[in-house]
């Protein structure tokens, strides 16, 4: 092990106060796209691995901390979710307990951020709902339980939430009209069949202006034009056939900027291109062919789903690509970025040495899949060789896991063996030494070990190697008993003997 003078700072603080708050699951993956190759690193996307992706639907939490993407699996018809938080993608996870979906899901978050809402078309054209408020609830058959069996759906729904807590759900009925049901004041109301508001050839896409004054509903008309209805001053208006705004080959997706200045509408063209129309300063503009402007990559195999970040800085668009893959494009800083294919490639691997984060290895979470003796690593803010440039470091035996931040300048590793972005279980638990991923290597629950004078253990909220990611730890205990919580990211053990538990 190379020691930089006598100032090496190894992470092993003992913080025995168990009043520390449990931090949520730390970032587990990062995409790492388009990096140059040097040395022995093999660069590709990291371990985020969406498969069998149907038409995705996206929402952003009101605090801007998470992007939520849901879809119906093309193989199981189950609801799947992935989410982007703390600079990385997480998931995907599936929800078999919610049953089979017969349509693309619709997703929204309540304005106070407390609840995620997912609606879909279920058996018999019924409207179904599940919701997350600390844990998942449902499914509930809204049509059967609250709408007297009326208002059968013939499309995926679209959901909007309001500042007063109401939920507005729109769909295309079997008669081609758009229908609505709404949840307000503790109960469901409707359904209403809006026979005078046009004939739909697609599922509708609905939103509400940030001040709550106007509901906007867009759809593909029977002539494949973009059509719009809107509700304001207690009355519905429309439909308007926006003839000059392109030919639609899918349902549209609408969003409004936080300052209410612009409405943006995305759709798939007959050529499979992502196209955009927008309304600002009193008039419509477009269509703009986003796919053509980006070189023709990332053809759409589904309708797009769009949203805008809460600060208004970024437009996000997701869609299903060829082979049931998940794609994203985004507008920020005055231009379009992407598209990127969020499907998995071969894992990133690299060995001993000092690596530049970004040009040689992507940021993300990595693990060793073979036990090592005397593994040492450092996350670096620079390459001057000073101890002040060590963001975090670690020395240990066994299996290791580390998260490298996008803001890190470099990563140094010695005697650890090969690092990989393949975070699947190693099968080593309950090995005596190493860092292990909760939910992958070991389940949450209560574990015990013989312990001893050299026994060290730590519950971890992340793998960055910093002391603030130690939820709780202990040293030199005999007959150790530790409860690993469901929200823990990892568990570290050294010299405690073999662990037994769930």
C-alpha cells in the first residue's frame, strides 16, 4: 500500500450514538455515456438495466429531487418503475401485487409531494389506481367501487393533480369521446362523457396551468391532427383542430412551464420522429423535428412522455425505443441533448491505478467480485498528491463497494482486484469481511456474529466512504447483534466471524 507521508486518513470513525437518522438509499448507479477509453478500463453504461419497457410515463416530484418513470412491462404486463435521484438512476422495480395492466399507466404526484398516483386501464375497461405514500397501496377498481361501473375506458388514462388536492382523470371512451372522473373532498365524482368536445383517435394528455386557472387536454384527432380542449371560467371550450402543427402518429404529451408562459406538446410522427409544438406569446409554433435535429437517432416506438423540472430549466422527454428499450432526450441550456438509450451495455471494469473520472471511468457505483487482502482506494478532488485532495478513502479486506461521484476528479485503487459496475450479488455473504449491498447481498433484518476485540461493523447509507454515510457502527464487541434496516444501503463487517440471520 502506498502511503502518502504520514497523513493518510482512513475511514473508520466509531460513532456509537444510535440516534442518527437513517438516510435513504444512496445513489446506486450512474450512466456514464460516451467516455473515451484509456488504460484497461472498459466503458459502457453502468448497472441500471431497464428491460421490456412499454410506453413510459414521467413525473417530477414538487421539490425537484426525483424523476419518476413508470411503464407497463411488455413481457409481464406488470407495472414497473425507475427513478432518478442524487445524480443516478435507481431500479427498475416491478409490482406484481398490483396485477396486470391493460394500458400504459398514468402518473402524477400530489402538489404537496406526499403521494405518487398511478392510474391505468384494467380488465373490462375499468379505471384502476395504486398510490405510494410511504408504502404502496391498492390496486383499487375505481370504476367498480366508486363510479357505478360507468364510463368504460378505451385508452390509457391521463391524470392531473390540483393545489386543493383534487385528482382529475381523463380518458377516451368506447364512443371516442373523452371522459372524466375526479376525486375531490374525499370522494370520487363522475364519470362525465364530453360528447361535444371532439372525437379522439388516441388517449388524451392533460395538464393544468400552475395557477390552477385552466385545464388543458390535447389529443390526436380522427384526421391525425393535434386537437385541444380547455376548461376555464367554469366552462369547457373546444375542440380546436390545430391543422398546421403536424401529423400525429401517437397520442400527444403536454406540459406547461412553471411560469405559465409556454405550453409544450410532443408527439411521434409517422416516421417515428419526436416532434414538438409550443404555444407562447399568444400563438402556436412548430412542428419542430427533434429527431432530425439530433441526427435521426432514437426513433420512437411509443408515444413520448414529457415533463418540465420544477425550476423550469429542463424539459424531459422519455419514450420506448426499438426492442422495448428506454430512451430519453432533454432540453437544457438553450439546446437539445441526447437522445440516450438507457438500456444496459457490458459492465464497466477497471483495475489498479489512478483513473480520471469522466474521461477514463464514469462516475457510479462499483464493487469487487473477488475477496482481496489489503485493498486500498481513494476518491480524489485533484492529482497533486496531497492528503487534502483525498475526499474519502478506505483500507480493508474482503469484498468492497464504492460510489464515485460525478464531481470527483479521480479514483485511485491498489490491491483491490477488478472493479465492476455489475452490482449483482456475489454470493459471498455471510463472508467475514467486506462491504455488502442491502437488498442484493443480504436482506434487511437482525443478524448476529461471534464478534471479538477486532470486530468492526457499520450500517451504511451510501458507499462514498465518508463518515456521514455511517448510520451506526461498533468496534471490539463480543456476541454482536445488529439490525439492518430496509432503508440501509450497505453493511460493512470486518473480523466479526460468520454472521447468521434471516
